[in-house]
C-alpha cells in the first residue's frame, strides 16, 4: 500500500527530509566553471588499431621505451552492436596553459571508435609516471572548449591507473598532490591548508539545485527513481542553468498549474517525477551499476584516499559538482558530491574531510555528508533511508551514464510529453448515482475534464488505465482539496462531496499496486447550495459557543475546538479557514486557548476516530486502523470541518523512549509512536 503509506507523511509524520526549505542562498548566481586552457602537444602517432565487433576485444600497445607501452583497452562482449575499427593514438604534451595545478603524467591519448555510447563499460589501463607523493587521476580533454573532466577509475596501481568509460574520446592522466595528507605518512600545516583549500565548493546547493520531491518510486520504476533525480538535476545544473532565476529547486513546481506553487506538496510535480522515472528506466535498461561485475571488482580494489583525491582534483579543475555512487548490501545510490570541507582536530592537524552530497532521498537537505577519516584514510559508512552503504566510487560526469538520453528526456520534459512512451494513458470516467458509466453521444465513457459542471452534490469518478492494446483496468485514485486528501478508491468508484460553486480537486492517479502514474488538478462546479443545519451531529456532538466554534461530545463530556490550531472558525460558512499549523511535540504541549483548552491525551483523541465503514467500529476507540471502504479524514467532518487527514499530537509521551510521543492519524484512524521533532497538527480540548 505504497501511496497510502506515504500520504501520512504529508502531515509531517514521515518521509526522508527534516527541513527542505533553505534559508540563505550561498551562491545567488552559479559560479564560473573551472579551469580552461590548452595542451601544447607534439605530432600524433598511431599506437594500435583493431577491428572489434559484438564479441568484444582487447587492444594492447606494445612499444618498448614508449611512455604508453603496455596501455590496454578492454572492450567487453556486447559493448558494440556492430563491428568497428578501434584506433589508439597519442601525442606528447610539451606544455599547457591551465596553470601549475595541472600536472600531466602521461601523453594525451586519443581513442576512436565512434561517438556513440557503448552498451557496457570499457576500460583503459594508462601507464603513468607519478612520483610517490602523487595520486594518478584520469581525465578527458575537450579541445573545443579547453576544459578537462574527471573520468571514473576502477584501479590505481604503482605505475598505472585504469579508467572506465562508455564513450571514447581524448584522455590523459594527471598527478595530484594537493591533499598530501591522503598519501601515507604526510601531513600539512593547518595555516597552509586554511590558505589553500579550507572549503572546496562547486556552487551546487541542495534546496536550490536539486529537485523538491522525494524518491518514492512510480509505475515505471516502482522501487525508486533516485538515479533519475540525480542525473536530471546534475544535467540541469551543468547544461541548463545560467542564472539564479533558472535554479532547479521549485522552478517546475506544479509546472504552471493552479495553485501556482505548492512547495510542501510533492505529488503535483508530475512532469518532474515522470522525467526522473524515465531517466531511471533508461539507466536500468542500459546499465545496472548495482550488480555490474566491473564496478564490484573496483570496490574490492578501491583506494579510498585516491577516491577523495580525485574528488578534490576535479572540484578544483572543473569548479563543478561530481557524481559518485555508494554501494552496500541492498544496492547502490548515486549522489551529487558538491563540496569538501576540511575539519581540524584539537592539535590543529587535519582530522577529517567532509564530502557534502545531495541525496535524492533527502531533497533540499544541505547537511548530508560522507566523512573521511584522515588518520585511517577511510570513509565512514553512509546512511540513506533505511540502509547503510560502506563503499564509494568516483563517477565524474556522464562517462557511465548516457548524457544524450538525459538530454533527450529533458527535451520531452520541455514539450510536456516526457514519459508518454512509458506511463499508461488513462482517463477519469464519470459515474452516475447508480454506479453506471455516463456515456457521451457516441456511447463512449464521458471523462471528467476541467470546468465540468455537476448538478449532483456527489461527484463520482472511476480511474481507467490502458496497459496495452488489449488490457484495460481500473486505477487507484486519491482526491485532494486544499492539498489535503479527502477521498480514495482502490480500483473502485471515487466519491467526492462538492461545495457550491467552484471545487478545485487534485487527483493522484496510481496503478493497482499503488505506484505513481500522474497528478492533475481539475475544476468542478456545483451549482446548488445544499447547506443544512445539522442539529445534533451524528447523534453525538452538540454545537456550543457564541459562534458555534466548539462541539460537546455528549458521550464523553469533552468539549473540542472544531478547528485545528492554525485554522480559524468562520461562523458565516460553518467552515474552518486555513490549512492548520504543523509543529513539533515540544511546541504542541504548550498550546492552549482561553477557556481551559489544552492538548488532549491519546485516549481522548481516540474518541474522535470515526470509521464510516463501521469497521472495526463506527466510533473507533480501539487504536486499530479503520478497515473496509471508509472515507477520509477518519473523523465526523460535520462536527470538525476541513480537518486535514494527517497526524495530530497527543499529550502522551512514551514511558520508555523520551524522544517519542503518541500521534493519532486521521488518515488511517489509528495512533502510533512518533519522534517528538516530527511536525504534526494539534486540536485542543477541555
């Protein structure tokens, strides 16, 4: 029940991100990109050439006395769909204009085999001439714009470095020794470190340059689209962003639909979710890094100091974020590494290096980091979601992932058609009061569209999806009003009570496994006023107070405020205006109101639970969730109008865990323990 579970997070009682709203933009305008220059080279010479077909092949340079003697290119079986000539050429580097920080330790290498991406990872073992205090890092040289780019490496040995790529171009190797503490037995004076590089910051900033929605998964990628989020955000930062006004976070929030911006509501980011899902699908069908034999082998042979050194080098060279992957027992997570901070010990020696990362499971969180212990020369494990990841690999940019595919998906995004080749087409069919399909003049189901006018106070719709030419099935739907869920149906008719005039309703569309398909807002008009004074409500609540803003429970004797804290009772409409506040438990227990109102206990909150299905009880004080076909919120809405179907704090803390207290979910009708720092809603009682 994926979507049903995560909807509880809308009230602040779940999810991965604790604070997704940035306070200060450290870089209002993205910084200039990194070093540019030119290599002054000698005459190019061909070192090896060979035809390689779908069966794969290996090219080895055999030139005794040549700096690249022993260079080896390995192309695995299936990397090429056709037969093509692979040529290795080189040119000696006499000089360059990049500055003293760039130190080539091998000639330039040109490998030609077509400009397209291979189907699998190819490796190049480069002989290098590096001094003992240097780490060899491979790079790609873009002669047209005079830039160098980091390339993933899978093994570093004395005298060679082995790089990994899916597209050949111009390569080389650099010797980097800025972080000499990473080379065994060396240390740096604190003043020198503070002067040279206390912080290496690419300018990328979570909360400004990542997506604003979390990695929940979709119909196309049910287990998540995190890599798709990372690659599309990374591409946007590198290729599409040119000013502060084009930063990604919130830029495409709801993509122009009404309401204009909903920063704390993730489901209406339909195009962004479809974009991330589509790129995730492309990645999984072309290269699954989780189980890739070469990358798993690279983990076994990895050098953690070399990995951090490569990150350091290319943050300096490119002044741009880099892709990394962390691996663990449960798979891998691709992250954007964007900053390195030096942390000093009490004796002014370098103690740690903190590698800051953007994690798709924690959008907008600028505090995520992976710590490198300078004394042991190892990374600490990284925790993301429920899993721990022990191993880290440097990926650079788009050497292992197909940048052309990502660019193509962004073009589809701009055209508002992204994912149309992967997500099923669907419609919201209108249903009459007898649960029959309403048909148009041609006998086809009449679909709900924007501006539909309903004479019936109850709107009934059925989600219908087409999985293929011969398979049509019912969908799961959740309806939202004012960003709060008001009704749901799993493969059945969804019923929504309308108010007079315009009703702006959001529809979350999911497949039969509750995996995300789409979200759309539809304006529905209802033309008659059906308001009636209810008198005693549901045989249990009497309206009291000068303006009717309080109800008395005739069974328990408790008197409740009809509106949640942060809402305002409107006696002229009999409704609660506003959305209500989300606050932590320590603030909730301080909430009071004139007349002796206070935060209720858990037992008192249970008396409010109303299961319209009658299961396990109509007024359900068992603490167990409602069952069957019940409506949300699980409370008598005539007595408590506009109640968010969220978690509400009780004043009942845990006796065994001082960090937790009891929360009542009016989405499910059950209570649960939650951490006190989580934000939930409050209703007061006396």
